[in-house]
């Protein structure tokens, strides 16, 4: 089971959620996002007090873009200006003052992205985490070797066959085949964020192609909400499945009450892929924010610049319980979400699979 960060520093995959799945017989996964090493250490310690079963930690691989003053002034100044103008309109609506500026530092993560990632890797090794998954790419060779030498199982995320082959060559043990249907951030890493549509392949097409081309196990992700989806993925060639949205509305989930209400409501609101929250493509339920910001998607700067620009607005939206502002992460199958404990959801899926397979 895997759930991602909302891009607002909110922890959706709480320790209770991770442990609830692992204790039921699945593999719970904690999304580290941009957590500091100390915070990550504390969360892992908490999970260890709740379960003695294996669990995974998901890390975000740094991209090629490093936010510096020169990068901002020379390449994306116009896009930053465009985002700031749009955010000012939203701030007026939610009564939020513009954050104080600190030269160029207001656009840059407090810890350089690559340094943070490497520090998180050291915590993984220190805390003896057995399984690590990656999104947004593949780590450097030295990092992979360090983890493999420590007998850590490595899981990569691919949205195309080309990416799957790349991960296999890099030394990854298992591959998450992230179909177009999946909620949260897209794991696409070969190509530009501006051309991610080229990697939007549904699971019915993606899984069989990937399974026929790579020699390592495939874990299907995207739109899998019940036993029917699990069996379909296995028939298509997957060795196992990754279910995120199915657990988003669970009792243990850290999603806000408004987020859960949107998942469980009978409103037929579609999901959309948008870069407007963090600069990375993300599937969410459409709301006022996506409508307003998505009008000029090509003018949105890359991650992590957009993430830094929007963070204060997202935090205020959460404090105000404003589901018209916050990113409502959800896969295309979110209407099948259930307000139950992780154990109840997991056991129900197992029962459905057993019933289908006889």
C-alpha cells in the first residue's frame, strides 16, 4: 500500500496506516517526501513501535533542476511572476498575506534537494529499513550500491517500458508500473514535466508490455480498488499490486476530513492531472484551484519552485478546511473508497480475490 505526500507537508501515510497494512499481511509504505532527517527518524521509530512486520519508505529522487538565484533570474522569472499573480488572487479569497521574502531564499527549499535526499538515505541505513521505494527517477550508482550492500530491497517507479528497462539496468529489484489511472504524483522521469502526457499509459496497455520486456517483478499501480482489480492486474502480468487511493479514506489515513469527505461523497467530480500544486504532474480531484491555475499550465515553473511558491496557500487552505484550495489526491477509481480501518479494507480485498479465484 502506498500513499504520497500532498505537497503541503501533510503526512497521509501515517505510522498507524503503515502498521495497519503491514500487520494485516500487506506491505505498508511511508511517504518521506521532503521530511528532514530528524523527522523521518522519528516517524520510522514510531512505525517500529506499532509493527514488527516489514514496511517500506518511499523517497523522492532529486531531479536535474537545482533552484539557484541564477536559475530563477535567467530561466523561469516570467513563470514565477505568473504564478505569484495568480496566487495573489487566491490569497485575497482566503485572507492570507503574502509570505515575507528573504532574497532568493523564498523560492528555494531550506535544504538543497540532493543533500536532503542523501541525508534521508543515511537515516534509512541507520534505522535498518528493509525496503525502500523511489519516485521521480533512480538514485546515483553509489547510492544504489550502498543500499544493496546493506541488503535493502529497492523498488522503482516507471510509467513506460523505457523507464522500466532503465530501472532494471540500474540495479532496482522490483518495479511499480504506474498506470495513467493512479492518483498523486506521476513517477515519470525520462522526459520533461511539460511533456508528461506522452507517458500517460493505462494499466491494460502498460502492464503486459512491461512484463514482457523486463525480467524483474512488476507491481501494478493505478485504479486498483478491490479484488477485481487485483486479479485483473495479476492476469495482465503483474506479480503484485500497489493500492494507494483505496486506503486514502481509511480511519488511519492522515488525509484531512475534507479530503476524505470528497473521496466518500457521491459527487461525480472527475480527476485531473495538473502541475499547478508542486510543478510535478499530480492526479487530483478537480476543484476551484485546479480550474483557476490550470488555465495556463505551460506557464507553471518546475518542481520544486512551484511547490515552494504555493506551500503557504496550501497550508492555509488546510487550516480553513477549504477543499476548494487543497490538493485532493485521488486515483480515477476513488468512488470505491471506503470509510473503514486499514485491516478491514485489506481483509475485504483478500476475501474478494479468494472468492474470484475459487
